[in-house]
């Protein structure tokens, strides 16, 4: 008889995290350096308060792109400071440097028990439409399971080339 795979069997460690006050530019660079698409967000007391993902960045930037005025590419555009900026320099998003993770993250953390069966993990991810759930035991985050981890289990690739997310 085959043992049922549980969350504790497929979770990865360590769980990567970013603080609420980190700039989104720095947090995005961190995700890219770690080769992950999202990280747990922790507050000043190191409590989990949300998730910061590349999707959050895309939504944040996408909203700002939609609000940009149309310009004639042969003319200069002027920053709020009045400084001329040639169109060849591209768009400048000054607010990105000032915006912190807390203002862009997806609030809340979806968790499962270490003893949750793999099909329950998949149900939770589907119900909440998330790509990652955190394994929590007695109020402490123990690991992370991503949608890619679930696909690896289904394809029989689980455990090969794993890295923390």
C-alpha cells in the first residue's frame, strides 16, 4: 500500500520572505535573484501578513502604464519638476522607488496543515486561486508549496532539482 503524500512531504524550506517596508524595486530584484515568483511578507515583528509576487508588480506597473498620457514620440516630455526628458530615455516611474511592499502585496496568507493530503492542498490552492500555500503548524510557518510543486507531484517529478521558494 502506497503512503499518501502529505503537505509536510512536499513542502520546501527555507521560506523566502520580504519585509513590509522594503521597496518594491528591491523586493522584485530579490525574487529574481532567488529565481522565485513570490515570497512571504513579514511585518516588523516577523509575523506573516501577506504575499508579494511578480504578479503584484505587474498589476502595479500595468495600472500606471494605463494612466500614462499619449505623447508624440518626436517631442520631449516634461517631468513634474519641469526637467525636459528626451523620449529616447523611456518612461520614468519615480513612484516605484518610493512604493513599499506593504502597499502592493496581496494581504493574507493561505495556509495548510503539515498533515494535509496533497489533494487537500490542491483544493485550497484552487478555492483561493493562489499559486502558493504555506505550511503552518502551531502558528509558525514551516514551509511553502507552490503550484509547480503540485504539478511535479502529479508528473512524478517531485524531489528532483528542488529549491526553496
